[in-house]
């Protein structure tokens, strides 16, 4: 499956999950190969006003997991088995954008890289997620 509009329709039927909703994540496009979503900094910060590192990971996992599940297709389920993140800059306001790109789309494993940038285009975090595809 690769059509972005179909991916967003699929996502609208499935939902993005309560945590992603609480964090204000909004999907702009969804396919197995490439997905994009935004998230506000406000409401997702640590006490010193920086976007929480865990928020970057939630955005990355939301993108990578949804892309993997879209790739898995009907009757199959993708579940995360590994995730890591490297934070290289800090967002303090505005919106961050996560762009998810497939590294590997296999029958039983997917690997996606998510680059999270701030409104100035600075890379703030790089997240990599591996999902296992199994029968639902």
C-alpha cells in the first residue's frame, strides 16, 4: 500500500491513539515508505522549557509504527521491538515536524528512520524504530 490519501483514510478509521492525541500529533501524510506528522512544543516540555526527549520518541514511534502497520496490511499487526533516539538540538517553541522514511520494508520486519526538525529546519532528533510484523 502506498497511496498517501488512502493512508490518511486508513489512519482516520484506525485512529492515532490516546497518547498521540494528547500530545497534539497531527499526521500530514502516511504511507509505508514516507510519513509526516507535526507536534506542538507547548504542552510537551520538560521543566526547563525544552521539548521533552520522550516527546521526540513518541512522535517518532507514532510515525514509524503507523507506517509499519500500514505496510503490514489486513490481518497483520506491526509491533515495535526496538527504538532509539539521538537528540542533537532543542526545540523551545512552535511546532516540530517528524519525517519518517522506510529503511527496510520486509515481510516480517520493518525499519524506519524519523528525522524531527523545528520550524527553522534544524534537526532536533533522529529516531530509528524496528517493528515486527505478525498475525493479528
